[in-house]
C-alpha cells in the first residue's frame, strides 16, 4: 500500500472512530487485569517473535490543562506462527478497549469485540487474549484505546513548562522514548528490531502547534473547537524514534542544497537564539549527505529546544529534541566553548539520522554502533565544516574519558549483555560513546581513511531500514576494496588498503579483541637500540603488579594492537600489529628514543621501561616541539596513568611537568595544569592543608607568567579562550590576589549597573563564582537566574551559586532544585555534583542524597543519567576509609531494595583508588613540593 493511500485510509478511519473513541468503554466481555504474573501467557522479558508489527496508526490527544492524554493505536501485524495471544509493551497506561480483527474483517467494518487484556507489571507487558487462534501468515489489526496522565519526569509523553518574561507559566507536551519509554505513550512492540511505519495524528487546541517525525499533510477542524493534525507516513523505524510535541513555539527555517527543509524551534522569547543552530544544522546535514553518499531520506528535519530535558539531546528521526543549552546560542552570554558544545551536539544527533535511524543496532548490547559512530562523526564533520572550533583537540578528552572508565575492574565490553530497562539505560555510558568512538578512529587509522569511509557507506547502504550487529559492520569493512583486489572471502590485501601488510589481517578477529573484551592494553616498551621489545598487559588503575589480584585480573586478556610509532631517526610513522603477548620490532638502525601512538589514534597506553621516560623528559626540556602538541599531551596523560599503577613514581610524573614552563601550546599546558588542579582539590577536600598550600604556591609560581598574560576579554582562538577560562578560574580558586580583585571589580560594576554592563563571556563563570561569595552577590545572582532567558547564562550563574561557602545557601539551592520551579529538576544532578566539589558542600550533598533517595526516584528513573550522575558525583571523589564504609552501607541498602546499579561499583572502586593513591603518593608529593619550592626560592 502506498503512503498516500495509507494516509487517506487513516484519515477516514479516524473520523469514523472519533465519536466511538470519545464514548466510554462498556465491554461485557473484556477486562484489564494487572499484577497476577502467574496467569500471564509469556515468561520472557523479551517479546515473542510470533507477531511482527508492520504499521501503526496513532491518535494522541494531550490536554494541557488537565495534564492527561488519551489515545488510540491500530497496529497492523503479521502472524509468523499460530498464537492465542499478542504480547506487547505498555507501562502506566490505562487500557480501555482492545480488539483484534483479521484484515479482511477490518475492511468489511465487522463488529469489534473487547478482548481480555492481561498485564505483567514487572516486564512492562500486556497480553491481548484472542477469542480464536491467530493464524500463520495472516495479517490482523490490533486496536487499542488508552489514557494516562502526562508524565512528571522526562520519559515517555511528559509535560514541560516555561515562564515568560512577565512570569506566566506555559505548558507543552513532549516525548522522549529512548531506550524503553515509547510504551509509556502508546502500547507498542518496544524493541529496536520490531521496525514498522507510523501514521500519527495529534488533536490539539488552536493556540498550539503540533510537530512529529514527518511533515504535516492536513489539519481538520473538529466540532468542539479542537483541531487534528495529520502527519505523513514515516519511514520504517523503531518505536523509540517516534516523537510528537504540542507547544506554542516559534521557528526559523532554511533549505539545504538538496532541498531538505531544516527548522529550529524554541520558546517564543528565545527565538532569537536559534540562528546559529540553524546554520550548523544545514551545513552539517549537507556534509553528511556528501560524506556518506546517501541522501537524508526525509523531506524535513526539525530541531527543537525543550525547557525540561534530561540528557543533551535525542535523535528522533526528523524531529530532534534538545536541552536548551545544547541548541540555543546567545551571543551576549554564550562563550566560544558553549558554541563548540552546541555544534558538537548537533553534529552528534545529525549523525544518528544515519547511524541509529537509517541503520539501527539489532539489540541494545550493540549500542556502540549508534553512539560510538555518532561520537566519532562529531570529529569528522566539525573538522571539515567548522575547523575554527578545533574539535580535534576536544577529541583527546574523549580518549581520556574512555580510558578513565575502561581502566577500572567494573568496566564492561562495548558489546555487552543488557536485558532489563535499567540494564539497557546503563549501557548509555562512556564505554559505548567514547570508547566506541576511539575504536572507530583506530579502525580508520588501521584501514586508511579512504577504505574506512567506503566501507561505512557500504554498511549503511546494505542495512538501510534494517537492524545490524557488530559482525555485520566488520564483515563489510573486511570486504571494502575492489573485487579484483580480493585474495579471500574475509579480508582485502593490498599495500594501499591495509597499513599492516606482512600478511592479510583478519579484521573480525582483530576487532573482536576490542569489542568483546573490556579494558585497555598497556604496551610495555624496551628500547634495545635497533630492537624494540614490546609486551602487552591489561591496564588496571590502582592495581599494582604485586597485588594478590593482579594475576587473576590479567588472565585471558589479549588484544590485537595496531601499534604506530615515531623515532628520533624518523618522524615517518612506523606500524606493527601486535597479536601476541610479546614481540620484537626490528628497526633499520639504533634510535635514541621512540614514541608510540603518535597523535593518539590508537586506543592503548604505553610504558617506556629503563630510561625511556627519562629520555623523553629530556627531549621535552631540550626541544619539546620535536613532538606534536597531541603527543606532548599524550605523554602527560600517560605518565600520570602509570603513577596510579606504580609503573613510575609520582616524582617522575611531576618532574615531567616542569618543562611546561616553556610550553608554547595550550593543549599540553591545560592537560598538565588540569592534573595539578585535581590533586589540589583532593587535598583541599581532605583538609591536608600543608601539602595543599605548597601545591598552591607551586602552581602560582611555576605558571605565574601564563596567568599574568591572560586578559579579561573574549579575544583569541578557542584554545586560547579555554586557557584563559581555566587559568583565571584556577587562579581565583587558589586565592590569587589580583585575580580575585579583578573578578570582584567586574562583578560589583555589573551588579551596580543592574546587569547592564557587560562581562566577557570567557570569564563570566569565574566572575560569578567570586561574586557569589558575598550574601548580597549570591542573592543578586539568584534573582538574575530567575529572570534570565539565556540557558547558557543560567548555567554559569548556577556554577557561581554552588561555590558559596555558606552551607545555608547551598541547602537553599538543593531545596529549590527539588521544588523544580526556580531551578528546574533537569539541573538537579549537575547542581548536586557541583556542590559536592565544593569543600564546604561535599558532605552536605551526600547527606542530601541519602535523606532524599526515595524522592529522587520519584523524579528520575533509577538507571537514568541523572541518578547515575548524582551517585557518582557525590561519592567518587571521597578518599578516606570512613567515607568508603559509609558509601558501601548506602549502596548495600540500594542493592537490598533491588537496585543493581553498575555506578555503585564504579564509585566504590574510585574511592578505593583515591585512598590507595594517597597512601602511595602523599609523602612523595609533600617532599617533592618542599624540594621544588626550596630550589625556586634559592
């Protein structure tokens, strides 16, 4: 059936059923039962494959006054095997009517019989019990009517609100279904493999607009003053990509060169902050069409800023929803870092229109195929379209974030079993996103850019509108080169196709060692002149070789590592595929030094044994520009990782940082100073004042010239702006007199002018932090927060408010977050985590979480980003045995409640690492600082 015919039939049926739908259901036979799982005809959490959905006709009517909604869905299904029932998902919906009709009977308008509906609350499933056997290869229409309240949280079909500049509250209804919340909005087969097409109709009041995945094709006037919008039939897609919104927003639009209409929506008074997002969306959409050589398949793409949104954004096909801070850009209050963030999130979500929408993973265990690709494509697209944003430098933080998580015992493979909704939600972490992106970048470097890109395009074309697994991608990439160059059915072998050419590598075998195995390898390097001995082991932060558990944790781990290196003899990149525990790389002649993983394209850490680190340290001191800025940054990151496992001493790591006094690039400078800041914050929170004061003196003395050179302005590249923001922020944190005086002067002038004087956006956060230290300043900032229409400004104000030393003010902030009127509940997790970083607020925040746990669960799902962020943010920085035991007791309580949260294991492990780090390194740090300060004084 063509799309136009299907839409026409849907319109006619909807009109016919409007009166019937409005009538109360008076069934003599049908009834809905929930709770007695013993009588439920299906025992698995996963749906049976006997019934396959083909098409959904959905009518939704949200009432923005009573805050509830009603709806009906007609699902055309195909029976694969005889069955007496149809099982699908439903959560929190009141089912008022359910019927099943054979397609032939539906066309003859046969009488519908209200059938029995059983419920399995734990599995979020309902079973429609047929009154006769449903036959194989027959098509049926499943018709269900339902109603519910608009959700108070952030999942399913939920309410969002915003205040106008005159204080009027306005309500909208919006959706967010990933991963398992479509079932909260309409009964459906809510698993990614059950793809179907959707015809959506929305009933609304005249003052609102309705949006959905596809363009609106018709609006009907109803007799009760309401209108109904009909939207075109979608492409074949999974339920979690369905979206619809009823609101009063305004938009701006533009067309791409391929005539795709792109629109950006926001609340009316923030409409002027949408222009930059439109520019980015058009430019990047055009880039992706060219890069993939596959047209964007829908006629329009909407991007909309939702006032209440839990994550950064959601890639609904054709209607992408964003948190306001991820889409809106205000030139007066948004910094260049804010602009980079907006660009990055847009690039990520637009990449999903191909990775995740056009081709979707078969099940959530392969989520990395969606999220890893989208994260990787941020780098590719922005490098090409907005090179001034220097996204290449940002991507190093992606690597470092992945390594931080993946080097823990509590990590998991990127392809990992997940069955329950909570387990699935917890797959949305830095392993799936960041490690997935790192592996794809390594794979690109392994295959070459040309081969990788061609393979990705073939993958997308072959699996368009289908589901795929990790093996499907690897099989396509293995067969990327031209037919005449194949030497086997598994891999392609020419000197230009693979960079490791001694023998044809089996790509699947190589990549399985990364996809099916958690963790990251440490490459131990011994330089014997023209022979380089390499050995691999599993890198585990905080685990020393002489620890009793070391051997067991190493057992069975082996990666196929595509090593790359440069040497003192040549900056041409050498390559070697390490497939065994140990191997020897034979060089043409002896080299003084060797540097592995140039530009950090590989996902591994390196330890240079013998005098390897000393030699590299001398190189940095003598002529650091011999190595690229990425390689210098990589060495700094690498050596401090090795400190955590006892491979090198903290003394060596700190000595390496001394060269930074002569550093000419901001990237390694920020990396080195960042580590010192982390150490200072740990010492300050623990109250180890003598070492903290000496570290403060060292930072201000050693990097004083850099601090003095910073201007309180918005000038320079994004790298220069980031350095300015970080250095001035750190200087004020360390009580640098001139920094505090300047920040206070800017704040006082701004407050005295009633916010009419401007503050450079790069230093806005620092100025607010200093201003919030006085009661008057804090109160003024809170009032400014209430009135501001800029979400980026609100973020910066919150940073200031959370850094006060007044615990009564911090308590007030937490209470405001719980109420959700002044400070929105969506910001609760970040506020709690930021207060936890405040030495005066760390225990206040932790007690708040323990005392309000049940209330927090009323606001957020237990596996959500927010709950995980709250738990990790309030505990992972602890570094004492007393705090560790307190955290363990609480997490034991959560487990007894039935909450199996991986973040609990991560947080406990991080605290243990912090305790061990201080035990191993506190005295070393104390002595090193005393010696360095003494030498500088003399």
